[in-house]
C-alpha cells in the first residue's frame, strides 16, 4: 500500500531483506536497491527510468568502476537496483530525491513456520502417518468462521464422512451453501447471551456462524486449515499457510458474540459442546475459558467430561494471565491444557542511528512498507518521567514529528498503554522502546510506527542520542527473520500452574506455538491501524495467545488419533507429554521470556510438543473413567457434584485418591519447606513386541527420588507394568517465593533397553497458595 509520508517514510520491499547489513566503508562494488522520492523528479525527465539512468550516469567513478543499472521498479517500490561502489553510494546519498539504500541479501519463499518448526514433513513422520488428518473432524467452539477464506477451501478432499450428523445453519450473511468438504458444519448458540445482554450487536457481529471478530477463523485454520499459498501479514511471514491437520474437516460452533465485549454464556457453551458431541466430532478445540471454579460449576469441564466418555479429545487454552503462578484456566485433568511458546521466527525492523554510527535490529510488525530516513529522535534525558514516556510528561513542542526513545524496560509493563497514548497525544512520529520482550502488544494497539529493541541495544541507542548534537534515526520495517534462537520460549502472558482448584495435577500439560501465529482472518473490517481513522484490511493476521497454542495441540491430537484409532484421549495426551522437548534450538533449557532464564514445569508443563516423537512414544500413562472419578472423590466432591460432572448415576468412592495415573508428578509444600510422598503409576506398552525399560531420575539438590522397581518388562503390545516413585523434598530454609511459588524440579525417564524409546515426565514441587 502506498501513501504520501512526511519525514522520509517510504515504501520498502517486504521479504528480500532478512539480514541486517550496514553499508561497507570500503571494498568491492556491491548490489544495492535504491528507494527514490518520485515527487523529486525534475520536470525535464519524461519518466522515472530516465531520471534514474541520468542519476547513475552523473556519479563520478574515481575507482574506475562505472555504475551498473539492473532494474527499474514501478510497482513494488519507487526506485531501482544497481551495482555501486562506496564512492557512488556517498554521492548518491547527497542527491535530491534519494531516500534509502538497501544492501542486497538472499531471500527464500517460506511457509508460515509453525509446521516447519514442529518438524511436520510431507513424506515422513506424523503427517503421512496420520493421513494429514483425513476423515477426522475437529469441532471448534469460538467466534464463528469466515467460510470464504482460502484456508477453508476443499480442493482435493474426499466426500464428507458418512458418519457426520452435523449441519450448516442459515443466518445473517450465512447459509448452507457456504459449507463444503472442508467446513462441514457451522452452528451458532446465542440464546444465553441474548438473555444476559439482551441483544447481539448488529454492527459488530452476525447472528449466524459467520465470524466478525476473526478469532474463530484464526483458530480453525491453525487446527485444520487447507494449504493457502501466498498468505502474509502485510509482507511479514509471507509463504504458505497450512493447518496442523490440513485434511481434517472443521465444524464451527459459534458461542462468542459481541455486545460491548466478546463473551460466551455458559449455557451457550454447554449447548455448543452438546451439539458437537451429537454431531460426531473426533476432537474439540476451545480457545476460551471461565474463571476457575469447582469442576461441577465449570461448563467446559462438564462438557469435556461428556466428550471424554465418547472418546473425543479435548484441547483447551491455558489462559493469558501469566506470568504468575496459579493463573491457569481449564485445569481439569481430563482436558489437555495448552500453554503458549514462541517459534523460531521474528518480525524485525532495522534501526540505523545517524550516518551509520549504530545499527541494531528490533522487533516490529508495523503493517506498511515504510522507510524512516534521518528523522530527529528525542529522549527526555534528565527528566525521569519523560525518559519513561509517562502520561502527561511529553511536550508536543519538543516531540512533534520526531521519533521518541522510551526507556520502557525500566518502567515495567503496567504503563504500556498509557505510554502509547502519551506519544499519540504529543504528536510523535513513532517510537523506539527499550524492552527485553515488550508488552503484549497486538499489531492494532498503536497506529504509529514503533520498534522494540533489547535493553542491551537500548542503552547504546540512549548513549548515541545523549552524545549527539542532532540525533537522527532511519528505520526499515517489514523484515522476517527465520531460525532465530533461542526458541521456543515460554510466552510471558501464558498462564502458569498449578491449578488453584486441582493443584495435585501439574498444569499446563504442554507448550505449543502461540506467539505471532499467522492464520486466517476476516477481511470485512479494518485490522491494522496506520492513522487515527485509517485501518488496513487483511485476509491473514498475526495473533498471539494461548488461543493460538490450543488449536495447534488439537490439530496434532487429530493426527495422532488418525494414526492410532485405538488410543484413548489420555493415551494421546500422554504421548504428547512424555515425548515433549524441554530444550530449545540453542540446546538450553526452555527459557521463560519474562525472566530471560530457564523456565520450569509450572511454565511449560512437560515441555514443548513434538508431533513426530509423539507418534511413537513407546509407553503411555492411560486413564480410565473410573480413575477420574476416584480423583474427584479424592477432592472430596459430593455425590451430587460428581454426578453433575460425570453424568453418571452409579459410581463409588471406595478408591478415592489424589494420585491420578498422570504423565507428570507434582508435590505441594503446604506451609513447610520439606515434604515427601509416594506416587503409584501404571504404564502401557503401545509399541510392537516385548520390551524392557530402566528408570533414570535426574533430581536437583533438595530433591530425592527413588523408583521401585527400577526395571520394568512388557511381554508385548498393550501389556502393562506398575511402579512407584517416592519423592522427598527439602528446599531449605527461606520464605515462600512471592511470584512463582516454585520449589524445585527434576525428571523421571524410562529408557528402553536396546531400543529407541524414552518416556520422560517432570517431577516438580510447588508451594501451596
């Protein structure tokens, strides 16, 4: 998109510059792409091409090398490319009409990254083993769906499974013809919300399965979107968007509606879950949650138990209330609770101070092809409130039309939006924040260009401004960096465990991609602001949240269920958990982006999901319906409560216990620094043939763990073996941590003797709330 931008902000290419490169002081000629201000073309020239050629011919060549013109660009940008020496560059920078110079780099066509980051491949591993999800049906409870999106095309899909009992409803701007062999069902449930809020917005929503918010389209396409070539977010993440289970079918159950805010009534959620079970879905994905209450008061916990009894796998988001402990949502043990992590991709802006005195790379998803060239940059040195860009601190006469450097990292995240409003009000052209990871900004939060730079670079930027008489900044936006390290990291917003209502089960269960995920969006309303009243539309959007990680896990569970039709939901979750990765792509423990140091199982659960390893876990911790009932009995639930949750009239609490056959272990320290417990577990062999496994415990100081027996034998597939794990904790003298309630953690791994399987579970201690 093109518009007239003051202060030298211009159009730039959006994919061809993934590496920051400063201009060489000397050396051989190199290829450059030159942005020009076409409005500066002298009237004597009949075309921009003639102007560019004349400009090149006017450059002196003291080194004997003449400029070599390559291309003139008329649409992707205003400018040209040429092979130039440093002497040519120096002259060119002084000429009227020159705006920016980009060194040549090599770019490639990329996918939207999450499938690649997760190791999913077309010809090997879980994708082909699970038939890409073919014949499986994923039910999504969300804000609706935009059926025209390319992510929901049904090209190459066989007929709808005969067992499907769902329908496509007719409503506002939606009828049955919008469904196809990909989107095979679409319903909406709003009666409860209409009672609660009296009406559904006619301007900000649809009384039908059609999506207005965009959230439901996004999550659906993550779970099972068809291949969509050319997906991008204004030049970022350009490539092919594809869901986790691209041949699976989607059924949308709209339960989120707008009336001042997007909410879901418990009655509507229950109705949606009920209908999904009736329709015959195989997997359910719910990127929504209610405040944690006893399970008999939680509609998702109740509906998920009913789904469990029908063999339906349920994936739910962990919540976005991190980074503090005991903020997890959807913590029922029959739900797979998914936290959010990063992937090895970042969206960047290259920042150059002055005439190249300092070049740094920051983070940004500003949606226009702009280049900021030699714009004055302001820092309120000596006035701490101005340094922090606190509200009412900036003087418009000092900052109007300038970029502002904001020492955000020192101020914490609580004033993030106040700082943004302050810069808008003061008339700043844009901003550079010094921030380790930045606040949880959506691309829609700030319509001025902004960049987040790491504090170690922020300090350098600050010093440059302080030491310069006329400090200026140049910024090139719209760069996608791939293979970034370390990844994954635990997103700071991802809710942490344990669960307040059920702390004897470690939650979250697993980590999955949930930061800056590109997926389908609704193109009917403005999404990315570029001015007070000017918004850009998009077919695909970058979104962050455990809402995004949940459908990743749901899609992978769909593949596993397709590959192993006899596995229970507990077996699928166990396979995900015991094969999860706890190391990042830099070979270090997964980092908590909040602290910048290694996270814990309270942050990432069993680790980051690895689909291909989960396909062949060797052993699983399976759980029967009665086991969950025993756990509810252990929680001292009444018969009425248990019946509400399970829908069962006949049950008993003769084997009540808080020790569920779960693939993780958690010990609570209740007003003490020492404790001990013994866990009972049973493993089931899901590999072919007989096998022998030996236990290996990795325990930190302050944890002692003993496994009995240390060697277990399986006669064949589906044979079982029991063991017990005795854990003693002594975290030493000291106060309970104020923020994370974390004690210590280790791991229990079962290694197959003369085999390939490794079955790993975290052992963690945590202080009771």
